[in-house]
C-alpha cells in the first residue's frame, strides 16, 4: 500500500513538472513574440505616425479597428448568449439539436477567407451593400458567433444544479432563474468568450479584405453621418490595422509603419484582455459577496 502511495505521489510530481514546463514554454513563446513585435515597433516609431491624416499614420486605422470590433460584438454577443442559453436550457435532445450543434461546430472551423467570401456574396452582392465597416463587422460576427455560443452553453452547464433548483424552489420561473441567477453566476466565463472573440476581431484581415474596404481618410469635424469621411458612418469603407499591415507588407511600402502598426495592434489586444479580465474578476468577486460598492465588506 505504501509503495502504491509513493508511486502515485512520484507520478503526480512528474506530471506537475511536465505541465509547469509546458506552461513556461507557452509563456516564453508569448513573451518573446510580443516583445519582438513591440520592440521593433518602438524602434521604428516616429511622432508623425500617430496622426489622423490618413497618410503614413495609423490613427484612423486604430479607430476603425476598435469601432469595427465594437459593432461586431454588439451583433454577436446577444445572439451568441441567447443561442447558448437555448442550447443549455431549452433545447430538447433530438435530430434538430444535433443538426444545430453540427452547424455551430462547422461554422467555428471555417477558414476566415471563406467567411470573407460568404460575406462578400451575401452582404455586397445579394444585399447590395458597398464595402463598408458594417459589412466587415457582420463578417467578423459570423466568425465569433460560435465561440460566444459554445462558451455560454458550457458556462451554464458547468454551474452546480443547486443554482437552478434553488431558484425554482423559491417560486421563480425558468427564465427568471436563467436571467437573475444563472447568467450573473456564469458571467465571468462568458466574458472569457467575449475576450477571445474580440481578440479574433482585432487581428482578422482575410475576412475584411472582401467586405470592409481600405478607406482611411476621415474628417473628424464632419456632422454629416452619411458622408464617406464621417468617422461614425458605418456604411463607409474602413481600413483596420490588420488590413493596413497586410497592404504595407504586400506592396513593400513603409516597413517602419508596418512595424508600428503591428506593435500598436499587439498592445491593443493585450490591453483589452487585461481590462476585460479585471472586469471579469470584479464581477465574480461581487457575485460572491466579497465587494460592495467597490469596498470589501
């Protein structure tokens, strides 16, 4: 018996060391890649590159990137969350549910270039839209929708059954239990899906080449929302940072600007992930009753 316990402890230590080594390798890989891109961007940076003129700078592209991802999240997060709730709480086992899950799995594995072609055919050819920020955001939503859906479903199913049973036992309806009990409890895990979806949107280029266009000139004093140079017009062409990097690399123009764009995009993704994780932890602590009004009890 003692030999078995000693053998189990030894196997546990070996597995722990192996997993720590793997985690360290991933951390070093991420740190090295991010550091390389950011350092090259800093070394290539010039003050004129951070302007908003649309010529040899990145200001407008940075705004387009954030604006496009924001719109895509407005579309995919509500649909994905409600789809996840349906699959976790309301969908009955059967052929339709199996078919729906198969569609979601297939959609999540589609190459982004295929989604871009689909967006081009549907939004531009069928619906008659021009290459625009809205068409690009809708294409990104198609890519990120399965991620939000599966994350929400797994988060709800991962909760202890006592959450739902306790709420139903107090007289709440099924929807009231989902809205007031289950969703707040699994919100931090849903936020993880949102972070991954936003990161996919920030770095996407292939799907946007066919749908978003490459316009980068904006007139910030414009009050005409229908103008092609109005920053808030969702029907205007919009060149994001990822498309700008692709154009600069393909055409062999201004390598320094491409380096700066890459560094800014990397910092943007890291900053968004850190802020979203901090918000997720705050929500989780608040749900656990550890904070009240920003102060510990």
